[in-house]
């Protein structure tokens, strides 16, 4: 029986064989845990734990970046968005991909040359340490927490379809298991183990998507037009799914909302702390550049696959069936896998989906832990009078705390809008982090007061505008039903909060008469552009 008939027949608890899904997932966890244990044997220094000993090549790191970036939202969310909203869903893919050009051209190499372990290393290079590190750690933790909530809540939502668990208590158990596994991976493996998990997961995810894409195209004689025609027929003859505007073209507000979302997606990647941290795991700036080029090719290929898979899900399953399934729009990819290859393919895709969540939360957790241990504890509390071993111990304890918080938050966020949480993470990163990073790297007149003002303005304005938007209240799909305090009409704050953070950073720096050390500015400029002195600073 195909997926649509199975769901229509009143058996929505699960699709496929839950025991098979669990078996395949268990095999994956076993293999990756073995890899993590093998990788962790050389975790002796802070550079080993935070940056994998800077031992990864550009190709390896680029694959890991793809594994870090292609989250559950990328795979399940975008396929579902294209299946339901057609062309407008694919705009997410375009935004996520174009963002990497910003990362490649503006930040990758320069960050690798000036930093050591975290984003705050770069920002505090020529500015005052204490206020900058505190602000950078707060924004890093905020971005990581929202991203973590999205992934953990995604784990709970997916399980209703993949394992046949429909009650919240059962989903809470799954979220707890995913969180416990994440803590174990990061505690044992550090960045080295996490990187290998991300490489394995990226290969599986891209290979799985490629197999499904070729399978679908073969069904239609490799005629993409025939697939699109079938998608229109299944959608009840609605040709709007092939044109822009089905979701974002309804009125002036939705069009403005799309521009705001696009700004957040394109500019957010270059400010995501867990992506920026990956640039420190390679030995040279040249390898950092190669990493991003590798990532662009892999991520670009994957997002092309999502276009085919999204329309295939629309054609073979149907938007109405997808929306009615447990897990809603996020169920499009698993349903398509079941339609194509039955329980075996569904089991593999479900395992890859769980692996995706596991790898992404591991990357986020080690970034948040490094930010607290390196930026707050070591640099601010202990004032750099702490050994690398002690710093790593603090990072490990922070991992446990963050893991527990993300489990609790994930359980609390069940049934909430997961795409909103991911978009919020991008909006916060673009507002709070990117202006300060670019000003630090490219503007000699930038001051500490300007940096702190820009970061806090971006963070607070993004969070405040989201809280006052239709996403939280006043709409049929809002997080808080029955309430209406939506003063801000847009669902994404980027169009206001990003320019505001840039402006505040500029105006405060211009008005600040204290200035900064010209020698440190000159040293940062030389190092960021040439890499001179970078290796000496990072090889302890």
C-alpha cells in the first residue's frame, strides 16, 4: 500500500516498520560512536578539543561544514516547503546557498588568520577584551540555543511518523535520548569526533538524496517537465506551485516579509558561530578557503536535489496528504522515501534524518561550550590565568549543562514552529554578529563601544521584534494561541534589526572619541590579509 493510501486508510501512527527504523538508526549510532572513540584518543590540548588539532584538510572540513549546515530544517523542511508551496519553498534553498558566497568572500580566510578558537577571538583582537568577549559569548549562546531548540523539537516531531510514537510523553523520551547521545558524542570526541560524525552524516545525507532524486527522475524518463506537470495535477491543477508568489506574493506585507527572510538567510550564515568555528579546524587560511569551496559544491548539489524531491513529493503524495500526516510538512521526505522504496528506504532515510539532528546538535553544543569556557571563564573570570586542561574541563561541564537545557527546551518546544526557530537563529546571527565581524575586519574607525552597542542592539531588536510578531501571537499558526500582541507585522525581523545593528555600530564608533590602538589595528589588518603571525598564535 502506498503512503497516501496508508494515511487515508486511517493508520497515521507510523509509515513503514518502526523496529526497522530503530535498527538502522542503532547501527548508525554504533558506527559513529566507534569513530568518535577512535578520534578522541588524541584529545590532549585545548586546540585538539576545540579545533580538532587543526588537522583536517579543506576537503574534509568542507564536507563537515556541509554536514553541520544541512540540518533537519534543510532536508525535511525544504522538501516539505517545496511540496506544499512550490517555487516559494525553493527560495529557502537559494537563500541558504547564496549565503555561502558571503561567507567565502568576506569572512572565511580573514577569520582563520585572526582567530584562535571562537568568534570573540577575532572581535577582541584589536578591541577591549572583557566587554567584547562577554557580548560575543551572549550572542553565540543565544544563536546556538535557538538552533538547538529547533533541532531537538524536530527530533520529537519526526518520531511520530518514523517510529509510531504519537503522544508527547513518548516524544519527550526520544528528545531525551537524542540529547544524551549528543552529550556523549561531544564529551568524548570534542571537535575531532564531532567533525567525523558530520562528515559521515553529510555523505549519507547527500548520497540518500541523490539516490532518491535519480530514482524519481528515472520514473519520469528523466523528464523534469513531466514531473512538474504531475505535481500540478496532484495539486488539483493549481499551476501557482510553479510560479513565484504562492506563499510570499499575497500582499505588500508578505513580499516585505520575504525580503526580510532573504536578508536573514543570506547574511546569517556568515555570522553563525558554529559555522565560523569550523574555519579554525584547518591548518591554513588556504585550506579555510578550500573548505568553503567544497561546502558550496556539496550544499549546492544537495539543494538541487531538494527541488526534485520537493516536487516529487507533491506529485506522488500530494500537498493535502503531506499536511495531514503526523509531522505535517516535515513528513514529505520520509513519505516520499516510503512511496519509492518501501520500509527499507524509509528506514535508511529516517536514520539519516536522526543522524542529521544528532550531528548538528553536537556541532552547536561544542560551539556554545567553547564560547563559555574560552570567552567567559578563561578570558573574563580567570583573566587568562588558567591552563588549557582546566579550560577543557570547564568546556566539558558546560556541554552537560547545555545538553540538559536543550533537552528541557526541546520538550517544551514540541509542536512549535520549528522553521521559525531556525529563521530566528539566522536573524539573530545576521543582526548581532555579522555587522561587528565586518566592521572589525574592514573598518579602522570601529571602536569597542561601537562593537558592544552593535551586538546588543542586533540581539535585543531581533528578539523583541520576533516576540511582537505574528509568529508568536495574533495569527492562526502563532505559538501562543488566543493572545494578540503582534505590533510588528512581519514574521522575520531581519529587514529592521540588521540595518539597525550596522547603523548603531557606525554611529557609536564615530561619536566615540577614545579610539583604539592603531598598532593593533595595523597588526590585525596585516594578519587577516596575509596570515603572517597566525600560525604562531594558534599553535599552543
